[in-house]
C-alpha cells in the first residue's frame, strides 16, 4: 500500500516568500574576480554574481537568492578548479558550483544539519580542496569546521580539528593550503592568530608572529616563500611560516599575486599600484576611475581583470571592473558608474529604459569636481559604461527614447544664469549634437521641464508655463487660470495636461485639466486650509486617470476618471509615488517603507526592498515584474521571483524500514518548502534555520523523498531523491514488532511556525 505525506515547512519570519519580494542591487561593490580564459569568467561581491562570455564586454546577473547587506558579504570566496569548473562559498549556507564556465550554477550542501556560514575555500588542485566556516555549538560557542574533498567537490568529509590551546571559541578568517598536507589558517576575534598544519588539517600549531591586526591574504610561491597581510601591512616568510618579516608596504585590503608582482588592493585615487618583488619598487598606473580596488586576477601574462567599489566611504555601493591586455601597464573601464572626477556628493537625475536591453542613468557631482555624467547599460542594467561627460557644469537629462537621449547644460560653467545648450543623441549615445542655445530663464535644470517627444518641450519656472515644438528654438506661453501660482504640471500629449495651482493667501491648492493646451481649463478638485500646501501631488496613468495623493500628511487618495472624483482613505506620509498600471500603484513613505496597491488604492501590502541609507529612492517602473529604485550611486531592481527546484537533496539512499533518516536541501530565503515521500512518515524541524526533513520509512521497496520551493508566484518543480528501503533483518531468536499502518494515523498535513 502506498502512502503519500505532504508537509509544508514555513521558514522564519525574516524570510520573504511573497511573489515579488526579491531584490537585487545592480551596482553593488565587487570583491573577487576569476577567469577561466580571456573570454569566460565571473565576478562576485555582496550577493552579486555576474558572468561574461566575451571578455567583459557584457555581463549576465545570476540570482544568488540571498539578501544584499551593507555590512555582510553573502559571497565570501571563489576559486577556479579546472578549465570548466569553479566554486563559490558564502554565508547562509551558500555553496555555488559550475561545470560549464559559469553558464549555469548549482547550489550544494557540505555541512548537514543546519545553515552555516562558509568563510573560505581553497583547492590545491582540481580534486583536492578544503572548505571552512563557523557554527555555534550546544553551548552557543562559535566553532570552526573544516571539510575536505578529494574528488573535486562531489563529496566532502569533515576534518576534526585540534588546536594547541584550550580556547573554547574561535572564528575562522582564511585558509590556504600549499598541498594536501600543509596549510595555513588565520582566526579572528579575541582569540585571533595564525596556525599551520602538516597533516591535512587534523592538528594545528600556533605560528603567530604577533604583528598588529588580523592575518589575511595568504599566498605562497613555493613551500617556503609566502606572503600575507598583518592588518594593513604586507609580511613575508622564507621558511614556510616559521618566521615572518614586515615589508615596507601598506595596503588597505591586501594584495593579489601574479608573475612576481603584488597588485595592491587599496583606494586608488585614479591609480592602481603594484609592487615588484624583484626590485622592491612600487609602480603606479592611471586607471581613470576613483575607488577602492579589492581584487586583481590575471589570466595570462597580458590579460588581467580588477574589481572594486566606487567610493570607500559608501560601503558596498558603486562598483567597477577594469581590464588590461598589456600585463597591467594600462587599464580600461569595462563597468563602473563613476569617474576619476566624481566624489562622494552627487544627485541622480534620470534612470530610463531606452530599448529592450538598454538603460540610461545620469547624475551630477559637486564634491571633488563638478560635472554631469551619462551612463549606458546594454545588458539589462547589469553593467554600465560612461557615454557622455560634461565637466564643470550641472545639467539634466530631459528625454530617453529608442536610441534617443537629450540633455541640457549651461553654456557658461561660471554662470548658470547664462544661456542653456540643448544637446541630443539619435544613435544611443554614440554621437552628440548641440542643437541650440536657450534663455536660461525659459529652460534650465533648475526649472520643471518635460520633453514629451523629440521636438516638443514644456518648461516652467513656477511663474510661467511655456511650450516649444522645435527643440526650444521658439516658445509660446501657456495661459493658466488667474490668481494662482503654478506649482506642478504634467502633459500627456501636446494638448492634454494637468496643473497644480496654489493660492497662498487662503491657502488653497487646486487641480485643473486642459485638453487644448491651456486655451481653457477645467477645475477638478481643490483643497483649502493649512494641509493644502504643499500637501498634494499627482500622477497620471497611461489611460489618462489622475491620481492625487497627500505627500506630507495622511488624508485621502483621489482618483479622477471620466469626469468624476473617487475618494479613498490614505494613511501614508508619502515620499515617492508611482503608477505601475491603471489599478496598481507603488509608494515609498517617509519611514523608508515600500508599499504596493493592486486595487486602485483600496488595500496596500508592504514589499521588501533593500534600504541602504537615509536617502529615499526614486521609482522607475519597467513593468509589473520589474521595478527599479534609484538614486545617486545606487540602482536596485525589484522583480518577481519564480522559484526553481532545489538543486540537490542530501541524505541516505540505502535505508531500512521503520527507521528515521534526515534529508537536507539548500536554504532559499525567498520561499517556503514543501516535502513529500512515498510510504514515509515526514516531520520537519527548524535547526538553526536549516531546511531539513526527517523521514521514517514505513515499507520496503523503491521509494522517493522529494522537495520543492513555494512562494506566492507558485511552486517550483520537485527535486527528487530515489531511496531504496530494505526490510528489517529479523533475528530468529527475537520477536520484532514491525511498523503497522496505524503509524499513518499519527500523521496529518500541517504547518510548523
């Protein structure tokens, strides 16, 4: 008889299982770069994993399915194993493996029974490798674990560690093995130090040279000569770690070793430095971007890559990818929102989609050099290249369309009140043409401007509203109702538009509509009293529905459609508001919380997003399933996450009837988990946030245990593990009571919270 037991296992409240709760920072800092050859490689940083198949010309982003956090790196280390394979380890139990040069990645599990933070991985060849990390024992003491593989990561066995002291707690920082037997480890915290093993990790001896700072960045050129970091100082050993000496060399992050050079990972201020081990000379090379370089990797003697973050003072945000084809003598920027002139202060003014895969992002800077910068992505906002730079001026992007970009800037950098230059590109930013100079009192980055087509522009300086149909060469004034001051406006086309007018003497805010470009105006709704200024803003849907919302207090949401107004309670102090479609709206409130309504504002649900600082982001809606939040030095994408099945189920496949066995799958923070099995009694438990089920097999035969991820987008396919259940061997001298069908009465479907 066959019994099927299905069990829905709910993760902790910190997990976001709703459809669309997934978020990616599109310009998170990068910490590691690895390449199989000149064309195929990958970079990681935070929770970002990007791959390229064309030498960095374009990149693809892979969903790591982990939270991106400013202070913790979910992805900690990566290593190439052979011509096709690589492995990445990280926090929250992340182990990612590829066997096809990064085209696909699969999750794996090494340590069962919990979700553990994997801190480092190191292979001595394509077969022999080690993984280390930390866990908390039953006494809540942090401990180090070490696992070893001899088959390239297919199977792993635990190495039981022995340290020379009786210290009860240690936190691993890094491991490095010269060969299968000799390795080095550094630890952090109150019991930090440096250790060496000569028996494959079973026993460790203390070789701490007692320099200041933690030890990182081990690299050995042979079994005797090696380098490491002690704090921010490079140290060297000539005797296999028995003694160490300081080099007169400082680096914030460490170094990357290649071809007798130490490539220093540090704040570069537009340069990158390398230390020649033969001559002890430091060489500096201009790289054209300001930032903190975190890693360098050479494929061969000529081709290399470097990665980092744009500004050291902005943790985790802003990244760059550099490439050299002449051995590090010169570098080009493959990816990076930032230039050597840009500083830590700036304002983003546009993020827009240009074509199917192309986006435009622009910002201005004022610290360490005033300038305006326009960037373009040709791979769905994954990587960015600078396509236009205006030094010493603050300008504004007006319109982005198919292969079209327009921009205005002062003609005189020393006097923004002089004329404005209107520039445009009709080939996606490849070439630019200055069209005309315009009176700065009419069109200025400090005005409210709206370009609705290639030729048509509206502009307001809060006293006048003007219209041009020849790219700003001539203008006509649009008459507005008398007795008011213009506060805001939006035109749907060259005739239909809405305006917000203020009467400060009452005070009073009134919304008007025109269908003939201001020849006549229809009053829609007005608000009086103290809350009327500047308390209401509006957006217009593609179907010409006006949505009016309070911006600095709670109140009512007003929908104007078909010449009638509908009122709805509205309990938000709204900072940003945007239309997704005719009935779906999104907002960010003053408490940095994001909400979406799918029913014209009747109900609102909170949606997860990554709050990076105290600057509220702008909202750009590409589609219902792709929403971008953006500001200076920051782009985040919210998208619906449809779960894939678990990559692996780990557990015993040759078992005995009547006995219980545990089965594990990788943690997925954006789903629930559903288990079932044939003729198996299933229970599930939360063990340090582990995703684990226990199955008691009820009858012999060929059975399966399977699992799938589930969220509000729907379930994944099942991952299945075939299990052979053997009958019990009954001792003739003993009577054994076997499991009966009554066992099934003990089980019912349910949910564990």
